[in-house]
């Protein structure tokens, strides 16, 4: 569900996340949120939701098998010497 709320930014750059949004996200006092800038928008999410949404994004970057990844790592480590 997408909905908008108008909030006011304080002198210190703070704002209150409206209660219905906090309830929908399942966050409360002391919880951590991840703040991202996407284009000209600010996006708030929880660490767990961020982890789920980014899971597997780098799969295959350094190899498609354990052996390929280990070979890549050995090559990188050898280049440090």
C-alpha cells in the first residue's frame, strides 16, 4: 500500500514518522532504519527488509562455483604480495 503524509523537518533535520507508517513497518522507539537516497527521493526501510531485498544480488560476481570463487580469492591474495 502506498500512501503519503506531510511531515515538517525540524531545525536539526528531524521529522516524526507518522504512527500508521510506524505500525505498518512494525518499528518503534529505538529501532534502527536504513535511509537511502534514490534519485530525488528518500527511502526508509528496516535492516531485515533491506537484507531480504538485496539477498543474492552479487551472486556469481566472483564465480559460479566454490572452486571459481576460491580461485578468484587466491589470485587477489597473490596480487597483494
